[in-house]
């Protein structure tokens, strides 16, 4: 009988240690799961607009429904990308020297996809091309 009492006295200590480790592991898994679901949610509600424009010019995407607006500048190779846009319909505008010169209206931004919107004009000539019939 002495042998049984020594086994029972070891068990509570072992269970306590096991439950603390289990609790810690569950907390870590829960935090990782919560972080992972937040990033999936963010990706599931946005799209992007990309394309070509004269190098250095500003491109603005503005939602026609919510008013959300984002701006970027075309890089030295004339590429631009506006990412993480909420889903909706946008007006994408090319600006030269702070003035809007060319607009693309009714541009649909869809979940998880990009839509190409090019401004095919040379720097400083976009306004002239847009005004020609």
C-alpha cells in the first residue's frame, strides 16, 4: 500500500504541469489563429488598379460610392500600382502638375484581383491627347 500512496502523490504534480503547458500552447495557437484570420479577412475585401502612365505623374483612384481616395506616382519606368482598394467602382485620374488631365470612369475593383488602367501618352502631352475628338 505504501507503493500506491507514492504514485498518487506524484500524479497531481504531473497533471498540474501538463495542464499549464496545455494552457500555454492553447493560448499560442489561439493567438496565431486570430492573427491569421485577420490577414485573410483583409485580403478578401480588396483589389488593386495598376498600369502605365508618364513617369512621375500622379494617378488617383477615387471610389464613386464611398469617396475613398488613394494616390501614387508612376515610377521611372512609367508603372504604377494602387493596392488594397476596397471593392467598388472607381474613377482613375491622371494628374500633371496637380491638374487632372485624363480620367477613366466606372473602373470596377473586384475582390483579390487587379484591373489594368493605362494612360497611353507621353509626359506633358496627355492633356492635348485627351482634348482631341
